[in-house]
């Protein structure tokens, strides 16, 4: 899934498929493509109800079920979060598992962060 988020995603995915075709991996049981989905910042969070822009009806259901009023302001997806942090718009960032920085598609921001950290 991470391949789809990069600048050259289409070409990269084509080359991965070409490699699998050259190896004869397509069409054999257990030897084809394996699009592992569910990285914490891509698809997996959506399938368990975590979304940075939940609908009002979803928030209403949370409020009714758990007897508290969840925040109604929309949050940021991965890319928007990085831009917001860079602009100083984020006061708190909490990550649970995974390496947020290395899992992001914005390489130039990663390099700048690493340069500033050293």
C-alpha cells in the first residue's frame, strides 16, 4: 500500500508487477502479488473506525453509545499532518506504534527533519 503514495507510484507498481511476471509468479498458488494492507497510517485505521474527518452521524453514534461529546473539528491525514506540523499548526502529536516519519511519502520533509535533528 505504501507504494501507492509515492510520486512515482504508478511506474513503481508497474515494475513490481513486471518483476513478478518475469519470475513467473503470477498465476501460481501462493506466488502472486501480495498487497498487504493495513499499515497504521493507510488503510487499516479506516477499517476499524478511525478517520480524521468522521461524519456527524458517526460522531452522534459515538456520543450516544459512550455518553461523551467527541470533538467535531476535522483532523489531518498523514500528508496534511506533516504540513500542519511544519507550519506550527499542531500542538500535540501522539503516535501509537509504527514509525510515522519513515512511513510517510514526503521524503524532502523527512530529510529536512533528519538534518535538523543532527
